[in-house]
C-alpha cells in the first residue's frame, strides 16, 4: 500500500474501529428502540459484515489465511475456560438469547443459524481487528500502523486483555480469553490466527448452547 501522510494517517483508525462501533451502536439501540432481539442481532450482523467488506482493502494484508493447529487448540482452550468456571464468580449484568422466545416454528432454527453465523464469522473478524490489530498497537503508539502487527508491550497487552474482558458479562474468563488470543497474534504476526481461534471458540460455544439450551452463554 502507498505510504500515507497527514490526514490519511490520522484516519487510519476508521477501518479498524468502524465495524466495532456499528456493532456496539446497534446492540444498545435495538433494546432502546424496542426492536425484537432477532431483528437486532440480524441487523447488526449484516451491517457489521457489510462495513468489514467495505473496508477490507485497508486491513486484508494483515489477515493471511493459513491453517494453524495452534490457533484451533487455542480456540478450544478458550471454550473450556469460558464454560468451566460458570457460577464460581460474579458476572457483570446478565446476557441471554433464547431463540424460542423470539421466534416459532422453523424461524427458530433460522434465528439460531443467524446467531451462530454472526458469532463465528463476523464477530471474530470485527473484534480481533479492533482489539488485537488496532488497540494493541494504538496503546503503544498513536500512529499505530507504523508498528508491525503483533508488536508486544506489557502495558497494551494487559490493558487490552482487561478491556476485552469487561466488554463481556463473564469478565474474568473474558480477560483470560483476551490474553490467549493476543498470544496467538504475538507468535504468528498474522491476524488470521486470533480470528481463527476466536471463531473456533464461538462456534463451539454456540453449538454447546444449542445442544444444552444454556441460553445464558448467548
């Protein structure tokens, strides 16, 4: 990509933060506008995915698709870390998505599919782009793109892990997950690895929720 100067560099953060912001705005606006949960989740999944596609040329060079057993193992590890200590520590608020309360008949399965696809395909790209590509580097240097992807700093590692954790109601395991995903980036210098790990976690978690009907994990 050609080197940018001035205003171009100052706007470098937009492709990395816009998908996250769109997702967050719709998450909070949906209940405020009394939109059905199914519509809210579908809307934020589709719009966030569209924003990611729109800005893809700005960050796709950071995402080099390559199968990694380490990333898969990391995703499985985070799944068990997420589920195992449930009930052993206080959560922040409460999150629950029961599709049977928002749809009926075959629409229930359609809603499950949308939720699982959004969590496994859109959310990992959106969150890893924001937290592990943008935030980890921005906390080291405001001109974050001047730093190589996966540049390590204890300060940014700890702050981002804590912020990522408190983004979720299960804050404690969220912090652990943030650390594991960051480690996959540090070792590979390829954003695809934490995206893959995150996707594996969310796919396993979504499948677990559907099979056990423990909707509080959604």
